[in-house]
């Protein structure tokens, strides 16, 4: 037999067997779960400030210009028990000037009750009692030494407290800045895409124009028309075709010398190789100074 400590062992199991004396002997097994209840056997342990002496952790400094509700320090303690036994509270047991300082019952924050005046002693001492909520009650004490100095900046705890308060505003400002940058980026991207589309459309139009000009330059003989303004029976010759070097089909147009109508045209297909022959025929058919209508009738 020995005692159990809740902080070390909270639950364990026992195997129980029940057996009769009959023949044959019959038995059955059962598992028993044992839960250990907590007793208030631990006193609160002070974490901050240390009560080992007037070292850097136990000596607190504050300015003499401090106003009411000025945060001096914060006492922190924990209890190893559980449940209600671990609930702790703080109170000022002794003080050099009980009207100057107070401690929060639940948070352990030590603050000034009023503004510091010149008549207040520069060195203050507080004895703070920490109690749990168990039965019987367990308690612990810690001594806080406070030194008030002229022209001293606010303690580090106050600075951290204010920094934590201002961090929310800084976070919102950063969020607004990120949203503004994102909006500007999206607007810039949309503008760039619009300009790119316009440039692409403009470049395609100019390319088509240049391509058309280039085609006209490479094929100068397309839709070529040769008109002969003479008084003879041949009025004009129209040559349609492509490149002079190609063998694509073209047309040769001429008028019959004996036609009574000036708009009657004979069109027959020919190749571009016959172009020189057409020119030769035209040259031979042109009237000169000795040409007469009678000579033309005799010749026919």
C-alpha cells in the first residue's frame, strides 16, 4: 500500500478475476479503471519576479512623473494542482504606502492608484500574497521593490504593452497598403493588355498594306492595257496576264479590219510567249503616210 500523487499518476487499471470452488471451476475476469482525484497539496509557485533577492528581476523602476493606473510590473504565478485547486488570486499583503499601489486580483498587474507626488518616498516595497482556491488554501508571497527616479523612461513592460496595442493599427495599415498595390497592379495589367491588342491590330493592318504593295511591285504586268489611238480599224489591244517569265494563260484582243462595228472584239486565249508576235502584228497593221482605203481593199 502506498499513496498516489495526482500530478504523477492520474489513472490506472486493475485486472480482477472471480472464481468459484465448483467442479469444474468457473471464473470470469473484469477490468477496473481507477481514477485518482486531485488534492490541494501544492502551493502556488512564483515565476516573476524572482524573490531570490534584490537582483535585476525583483527591483522595478518607475518615473516620478507616473500618473494613475501606471503599470509598474506584473506578478506571475502557477499552481501544479488542477481544477479549482489551481485557481490563484493576488492581493497586497503589505506596502510602504498602501494608497499608492494596487494589484489586480486575477492578472497580478501592479499599477499606481494615483499620480506620484513629491512627498512620496522614492523607495517603495510591496509584499504580494498569492493564494489558490483549494481546501485547505495554499499560498505564497513575493516581495516587489520599487524605485522611483526622475527623468526615467517608462518600463519595458509598458513599452511592450503599447507596442501590442499599436500592432493592430499597423496590421490594418499594412492590409490597406497591400490592397492598394494589388488594385494598381491589376489596373496597370489591364491597361497594358489593351495597348498590346491595339498595337497588334495596327501592326496587322500595316503589314497587309505593305504586303499588297509588295505584290503589286512583284507583278507589274497584271491588268496591263495598251491602247492605240489611231484612225485605222484597230482601236486598242488589251493584254491580261502575269509575269513575263511565267507560262500562265493570257488573252490577246484585236478587232477585225472588216468589221462594221467598232465595239466588236475577238478574244482568244494565248500564252505570254505570243506577246512579241502580237506586237509585231500591231506594228505591221499601223497605217503609214501611203495608206489608203482603196489599197486596203485591193490587199484583201
